[in-house]
């Protein structure tokens, strides 16, 4: 099974080394949770190395120590956060950031990005696009996570301006990461002179989102915005609709709060959708995102790349609960296991 996967990956490599690097990077993400991930990722890394120019190989070698330090500090900080020691985690990152020099800072000719998958890259090209040559930050250099976690901890510590600085650094690396954009929106909810920026940031996050939890959070954030605007009906509609994507205690609490203040205000799901549409707010996942998910899944399926196809089919199913998609997932899983 392991050998078949490796041979399949090799068979998809062509003459263009830049395209090969992008493809291999996506495969690292696809197989990171595979039972034989250690062996598969090692082989992919070897293939990736062969795609590098001599200059890139030298640059990579120089960055090995930097990479190891980065992974070590993130593991250490994650352990502190999981054990409820956010202050300790922040202190450790404060010290690390003071001494850290990213090898992937944009220059006048290049912009550096990291995308979790091909979908994010296509969303980026559709709605933002590059102004300079793009170079991709390797998967084993989690600088996006460094800036995101640091920004999150700074926000918890109410260091709003510094938090905004580092979350914007993370967004510069991945401008379509709803996770990071939504964290930035928390700053604008608390620390801003106007809620317009808050609204615009959440609208961007909703446009790019492809996980149900992120979509639900976008609707909850928009609900908070309309509470501040004292437009309780649209706020209630947003909180109720958010529950279609995630059953959240916050949404329950806000619904109860609004209905306590307005006991006659009752809405069914269809009424909620109509109210949201009338405010020109996106309903569910962006159609472009859904269409692209289908295209990616079907393309991988056509090429018998069933792990990759299932990765995207599972995202589609989480957004749509479409039983036909579930059947596809089961069929592909049986072929993978076979």
C-alpha cells in the first residue's frame, strides 16, 4: 500500500520543477495523517529535494537550525496552552519573537505564501491575486502558526495593537485563512472607533470559509455586529442560522438574550434565510468555494487519486450533508483500503 502511494505520487511528477514542488507540498498535507505517514512523507521530502535548485538547497540547509527552533517553540507553547498556562506561553513567545528572524520576508520582487491546500490557493488567485512572484513557504516551516498563535495570545492579554500587528503578518502569509481573519475581527469588535472595519473583515472571512465551524463563527460575529447596531431581528436570524453549521453555546446564549428583550420575536429557519438574504449577506458557503471543491474532488477521482478526492469530498459533505457525497466517500474509502 505504501509503495503504491509513493509510485502514484512519482507518476504525477513532470518536467516543471515549480509545479512539482507545489504538487509535492499538497501531498504532504494529504498524507500527514496516514498510518504510514512517516515513510511516505520521508519519500516525498526526498522528491522535493530533487526539485530544488542548488541555491535553494543551500538556502534550505542554512534554515535547518531556524526550522528546528521554530517547531520546538511551537510544541512547547502548545503544551503550555493545553495546560491552561497562556501567560507562560506568551512569555516564551515574547522572548522567541524578539530573537527570531524570518527567512521568508517579502522583498520588492517576491511575496511568500503558505496555503493549507489547493483550494485556498485558488481562492487566493480568484479574489486577491499576486502582485509579485510567489514563493511558497515549506510545510515544515510553520511561520503562519507562529504569528497566529502569538497574535491570539496577545489578544488574550489585551495587547490589541501588538496582536493586530502579528495577526496581519499571518494574514500576509495566507490572506484567505478564515481562522486568522476571524481572530483579527475579535480585535475590531473590542478595540475600534467604528464597527465598519469589523463588518468588512468578517465578510471577507465568510467569503473564504470552507469549514462549517468557520462559517458558523462568521454568522455569530455578524450577529454581534447587528446587536451593536440595535437591529435585533437580523441579529436573531444570524444566530439561529449559524446553528445549521455548529451548535454553539454562544449562539444559544445570544438567542436567549435577544428573545428575553423581545419576547414576541420568533423566527423559523426559512424566515431567517429570507432576512439574511435581504441584507445581502452570503448564505452558506461561497458558491465559488463549493464549485471549486467539486472540481478538485472530481479531478482527483478521475485520476484515481482517491485519498485526495476524499479529502475534498469530506469537506463538501461537512458543508452540505449530501447523501450522494457520503456514498462517494464510502466508495473511495473501499478502493483505498482495497
